């Protein structure tokens, strides 16, 4: 399935570029890439190890987004006081 691989590669490239520029959207791109990887490798190609890696990428990107938002809220609280 070259379309799934191409979508995942494009999402990873965009996420990397957004992360270099320190944009919060990078976490959403990482999650999109992980979802494409999970769908492609688990349901279409039946590669269990790679789909597990995609699931781990999804979990890490969700955790990163949570931490990013938590730090942003705490910085705003410190700036107001």
C-alpha cells in the first residue's frame, strides 16, 4: 500500500518541521502519522511489530501534547502573578 506509506512519510516530515519551529501543531501531525502507521501496518499489511511501534508513537505524542499544554498553562499562571 504505497499510499499509506506516503501519507505517513508526509505526516512525519511535516511533524518534524513543525517541531523544529516549536509549534504545538507538531503533536497533532505526530498523532496523524501514528494513526496512518497503525492502520497501514496492522489492518492492511499485518505487521504487528510496526503497528505496535505506531501505537507507541501515538501514546508518546499524546503525552507530549498533554505536557506541552500543561507547561503553557503553568507559564501563564506564573506570568500573571
